[in-house]
């Protein structure tokens, strides 16, 4: 088996179509068919058959699908690590949820990255439901974000920090300083960050709890922008309590009081379960539960992810 053959097969699995696989890889359908034929001959398995509704995989084809992603991920990871080693660097690649990436990751990574001069951290923002795929494909080493009720057996998960989501308004808002009737909450303008798009997030669950219609939801590219709009009196913002301590103390924001308007969440780290895990991954996992790391995440550098740069490569994934 060659990497080219495995990439073709992985693309077919992703799209359920040889034509779409060819389009993604910018090759002809004949080239795709040739790679598939070679795999079938070498492995002695049809791998998949075409049906009226798409593609049906054989048991062997399903096994190859998972192995192809793993092998290609290892190849990409090896290339990445070899190039980093040539530059005298150790590289740690993180995937983080949008909320964690904005209000907790900057302080954590800034502190962790100063522990060694040869350490480079690459951080990307992704939806939590993509964490297992990113880990399985070796696109990242560790994922950090909300806990998940279910995860593949191949992935280890360790909870490390509880946080609270609260609702805040500007000091001149009609709901500032008074008990809000839950029946009125659906009528308010809710200002939320990108985490609200994730159906499993605390913010999303709160919006569903109050049956807030989409017309009353304004989703911003980051949580800081939503909080700024709330401070200006334009609606109700959902935010992590520790991220707005200064604004609450200074009176620029006021907590809104209503039954069930506060909700607790937990952040966890996920990584692939191996007999021999990377020493750098082990070092990070041990570090995130230390008092210094917890303090860094709760107090942080106060820097928005869009402006966070020191020794960190940040990529925003849609």
C-alpha cells in the first residue's frame, strides 16, 4: 500500500463517492479507480460496492478506513516532528473549543510554553465534536474543551477545571439589578459567542432551556465582542464568570438574576490512549491540574485569542 492509495481510499470514505474523492484530490476518476483496484488486488478484498444510495463497505473496507486515517495521520505527524526537530524545536499541537481558547488557553499556554526554550505550541480552534477525529488522524496531540458523555475507547479524557457560565447585562439594561421573570427571557436579545453554535455547550443548553428563538440570538465571532455589546446595553450576554470579574467589580456589567440562569461546566483534556504516550503530552497533562496552571487559566493574560501571539501559532478552523 502506498500513501497515495490510502489518501484516495480515505477520501472515498469521507465523501462516499469516487467522483467527489477525485475532485477533492484534484485527480481524475480514472486515477482513483486505479488506486482502488491496486488496493483490492493487494488485500484480496473488494473493500466496497456501489449501491443505489451510495457506497457499501465490506468489513475489510471498514477496517482499512480506520487504519488509513491512522497511518496517514502518523505520516503527517512524523513529517511535522522531523521538521521541528531539524529546527531544534519540540512541537505540541492543541485543539481547543472556542470558549476555552478565548478565556483560559492564553494564560495556560503562555505559562506552559515558558518552561522550555525549545517548546513551540500550535493551537487551533475547533468544535468539540471534531476532537475525536482530529486526535485519531494525529492532526493534534491534545484537545481541550467541554467534557463529553461518550468518547471512543482509544481516547483518554481527564477533567481539570470547572467553570460557571452566567448571564450579564449593562448597568442601564431593564433587567439590571432585578429578578427576571423566566417567561420574559425568551423575548430578550441574547448576545453569545461562537460556543453557542455547539449543541452540547453550556450556552446552547441555556438558550434551549428558555426557548430563545433564533431571531433573538446574536452570535459574535468571539465572546469578548458579545460581552462588550452587553456592556453597552444591547442585550443579555452569556459568559464565563471568571472572565468578567473586573467588569462586574467596576459596574460596567451586572449579573442578571433568574431561576436557572447560571450553569456549571467542566473543561477536560483528551488525547490518544497509547502504551507509550509522548513525554510532552504527559508533561502537559500533569501540568494543567497544578495550582499554577489553574491560576493562569482563571486569571490569564486577559488577551483575546485574536490578539494572542507570543510563541503560539493560532489557526482558526471553521
